C-alpha cells in the first residue's frame, strides 16, 4: 500500500489554509511518517503533479489523500478524520485526541 498526500499551493506561494491546518495536525501526531509521497497542486500551474492527479481523480478540494493498493485499486479520501480512522487505524480515542489537540 502506498499513501499519497496532495497539498495545494496558492498563487501567492502559501499553502491553502486547510492544507496548513491538516499538515500541522499530522506533524503534531506523527502521522506524516505514514505518508509515502506528497504532491503539490499549484494554483497557477495546471501541469503540476498534484493538479494532474486531482484532475484524473476528479477531486476539487485539498488536501486529499490517495491510497494505492497492491492490486491497483485507488481509494481517495478528502476528509482527514475518515482517512485517519480507516487508513491510519486510529481508534475512537485517537480520533478524540485529534479533536482535543487541534490548536
């Protein structure tokens, strides 16, 4: 299994606000270590790797996660908490900790 995270960089060079929030949350809880590849969807570059992947998968929001399975299937997650529960296998208590320590 391979996990890809796609983050959006705005035209001004900054990350989208939700991307920054999720990235900080992942860093705080060491979830970033489970990500195999990070692609950037650049707002001003329709040919950036993240933008191309988003287009192929018909995803219009960021950040999002793609899980590539050994058999070639792909699962897209646009909601981090669902991704954390289903892919990172966080328990309900682990999910509660994410909510309690978001700031």
